[in-house]
C-alpha cells in the first residue's frame, strides 16, 4: 500500500469569471486604438477610402490637408484634387489583420472594433506605461508611413475610447500626450496623476472616481450615444456630460426612449470594466484538395483528417478558445456531402474533436476522396477545467499502474520533486505564484463545490 496526497487546482482559462475579475492587488488597464489610413492601402501619399459616396478613412498626408472621415467624396476631391479614391474593401485590410495578430501575441484579452480599431486590457499593480509603449512600437513595424494609431490609455474600456473621441474635438484637460515614434498615446487624467504622484495602488483602488474628469467631456465624444441622440441633446441644453444631471429621466425617455437611460452610466465611477473578447475570429478552417489525378482512399481518411486537425487544434490552444461546432465537407467521385456535430461546451482537444468527426466518415458513396475540408466555428473562451495533481510519496511502477491515470501524473511529480511532501507543496506554491503573477487569478487551490453541495451546506447552516 502507499499513501497518496491529492492537491487540486482550478485552472481558469479565458473564462469571463477570472478574465474580468479585479483583485485587491491587480487592476485591469484598458487601451483603445483607432487607426488612421489602415482600412486599405492606397498609391502615393494622398488617398482615401470611399463607401457610399463618403470618406471612411484617409492617409496621414491627406488628413493633414483636411480630408476627414465623414465628408463627401466630391468635397474631398475639391479640397485635394490629387486625392486618389479607393473603394473600401468588405473585409478588414491586411494591415489590420497584421495589427490584430501583433496585439494578440501580446495579450489574449483583445476585442476588435470595426475594421480599424481595437480594445485590449493589461493587468498590473500600476499603469504599465512601458508595456504600452513597447506594444505601440511592435504595431508600428507593420504600418506604412501613411498609417498611424491614436491610442487612449485609461482605467476602463469606455474611458479609453472616450479619450480618443474627445481628443479629436479638443485637448483633454489633465490628460498627458505622448509620441511613440509616429504613434499618438493619450493617458487619462486619472492615470496621468497616478504616474506623476506615484500614488499608493491600494488607496487608488478604493477611492477611485472618474467623475472629476469625465464630466467635462463634450457630448459629441460620448460614443455610446447614437448620432441622432448626440445631435439632438445640445438642443435640450446638454453640451457636456455634466449637463446630464440637469435633465430628468422622464425627459430622456420622452425624447429618445428607455434605451437613453444608459447615458446615466457615464456619470458612474468606472474601474476595470469588461471587453468582449472576439479574437481569434469565430471560425477556423483547413482544406485539402488533391491535384489532378491525385486522391485519397477511404482507408486513408482518418490519417488525413488527423493531419488537418493538428494545426487547427494548436491555434485553439494558443488562443485558449474552443469550438462549439465542427463541420466536415467532402467530395468523392460520386457525391458531395457534409457532416456537422455540436458540442455542449467549447472544446479544443484533438482526440475529442476527432471522435466527433469520425462518425461522419461512414456511409460515404464512392471509393476516392478528392476534396476534404474541416471547419471549426462558434469559437468561445474555454470554460473552467479542474486539473488534479496526484502526488505519490512512495510508489513502485506496479503500484502506479494499478492506480490508473492519476498515478501517471503523480509519478511525473515524484520524479521531479522526490518523496518529500514539503518539497512538492513548495514547488506547487511557486507554480501558483508564477502563473498568477502573469495571469491574475488563473490558478486557485481547492476543490470547487457543486451546486448540490452548496445547497446542502446552505440548508445545514439554516437548520
């Protein structure tokens, strides 16, 4: 017989429960970037993207000559006769794809906004200004001289985007402006004060208020309000955010409906907030097509399918996301078909995905396959998964085999840590500290009780 100590850890992958949580030691600082000249690539220094007869984006040189998004194409040509008009592509440009890929390598907490912007969050005990600078330098490497970023750095996603919109209208009082080579960085008044005074993070977390600077924001810069609302509010006497205190809820509902009450949230203190992680894209696919005269027999399909799935699984693991839907498409000499399976939870394990798709290889008509495609869709952050470490103080190979799969994990730890339980606990403690330092609250010690156990505990305490 041998003794077994079980140490269980909760590993929170990109689940909102840990991703958006704030601890007493760690904040989440938000970064919003708006690209200029990134929706397409034009020829020469003066060019602009056009959609429905209006400018949607323009090169840096064209913007300096007064060409701004929103103006009519005819007005832009009259202003700058040498301007080259480029139809805006339906999808995001190659430049934006490269920018998003660069950002995603830096942090998985990334939200793509439209075709030319992004939101991301960085955890830390203090504003990581140097990290932001390094990030902008990395982004600059994929830009041309006619492309640049205007970036807002603030204590919440809403405030970061507000900084950028506000800075286009006037200089934000109290904010700090930096130039990172050709890229523009605007730091919110609150973070600017924090950086200047080197305030105590714990004191700032408890006493934070954003009202002292957001109240002066022009209502035109409140991006959460629709354009018709922003155009009509000045007629009601609302020119700045602080003027919202002077208008009643009934008046807002009468003019704009109940949805307008969300404007009240602008006046609330904001810390941390949340973003909608939507990158990598919600679909990944890989396709094999045989050359003319080249095909694969049905007996070789499992091997071909596995080889196609391996790079997809690596991308899922890299992004800490899983697929809810898997689809297989094929073409034989007799038919074209498809097979779809849906999972209850996001999964990224190769064996599980293959088990979902292998039944689709049955009952095909034909003997040769000329075209095979695998598609993983409805990607979502992975749900919490419990990882169990079984630590064996004294186990011989035969006993490990008798213990089953848990013994394999324990054997690996024993070879690394020896038979001293204190050494094992010390190594696990250091492991927790290292992971949680880089990814706050990703690891937690202890078993997670089920709903049934929590309910029984509540009834027992009541009795």
